[in-house]
C-alpha cells in the first residue's frame, strides 16, 4: 500500500480513502492511482461517450429540429 501511494504521489491515508470510495477525493488522485496500478484504460472506457446513453440523449435533444440555410447559401 505504501509503494502504491508513493508512486501515485499521494499519502497512504488518501489511498485508503480511494479504496473506500470516498467521493471527497479528487478525480486526479483516482486517475493517478489507476495509472499506478495500470488500470487507467478502464477509466477512459468508462468515460467514453459511447457508454453514456443519458449524455447522448441530452445531446440529441439539444439539436435543432430543422436547419435552414440562408438565402446566400442557396445561390
């Protein structure tokens, strides 16, 4: 545990908070620990837009219903 904390440039107590899922720990610390453990790709895959159905639905809802071209674009 001490070695992982040192390689992640954090303290052992912060690493314990990460292990317990403390939401008060910054995402940067989580990323550093995941990187140290060779698991950072898992975070990348979790945060990928293709895995975010709610985000995709919100983005689609924000698109305009119709697009109009200006008169200049038509000539």
